[in-house]
């Protein structure tokens, strides 16, 4: 079974448990904190993924770092995963938990890349338009790419809307190249 599938199953179990116990928001915040710590500390990721390091050592490290900072159900969850030999996929499981949480809450992540930074008012208006189209709450991230010349590119899932000047110039170039008569 792939690591992604296993991580998804563990994440789903944790979502179900958190919903049953009524602490989904707390668990989500704790998992985000866990992801932040692992992203910042590649050595910790390496320790968790190393099969030579004993399970009790991994549990001890996780306890030292998180036991007083996360909900007790998270600590218990970490212990279960370590005991089952799944410490190496804790990071992937935490990411899958956040993805599953977003699915449960109807939250969609979108990205807008613009030639210049968008104002908060413009971002909010765009967020509302996207939310109306997808019928979900939208978390919108803005990045700047001056090579777009003007306009913006919105990406929601696997859909992309390109209103940039660079994109329009590229389409125009493709159109002209297809119209060239070969003699």
C-alpha cells in the first residue's frame, strides 16, 4: 500500500475521532503547529523516517517536543503511529489531515498570481467571486510575477483562468503561428 494511502487512512481516522470528541478545531490547529515544526526541522523528519532509531526513542522525542503543546489525543495518535511503525509518515499524515479538514469544512485553496501586488480590497472581491463560483469558503494566496506584464492568473484546484497580458500575447502568437501559410 502506498504511503499516501496509509497517511490518508490515518488522517481520516483522526478526523473522525476529533469530530466524535468535538475538538476538531483544536486538533487542526495542533496539526498545523506540528507541520510547521517539521518543515522547519529537517533533522526531526529524518529521525522519524529512520527505521534504525527505536520506537521508544521516537516517542520520547515527540513527547518532549509536543506533549504539553498539543491536545492529548494528538499525543496518543503519535504514539499509535510510532508503535505501528508509521512514524515516517507522520508528516504526510498531518498534511492529509489538513486536506481532509478542508474537505469537511468546505474550504478551497486558490492562488492568484498578478503582475503587481493586489490590494486587500481587490483580494477580498476576488475571493468572494471565486467563493460564489465554487460554492465554498476560499482561502486566497497572492503572489507577484512581474513577467505577467499586467492582469492576473487565478488557479483553483486544477482549473486556471489567465487574464494576464503575457498570456494574451502568447495566445495571439500561437494564433498567428497557426495562420502562417506554408508554401
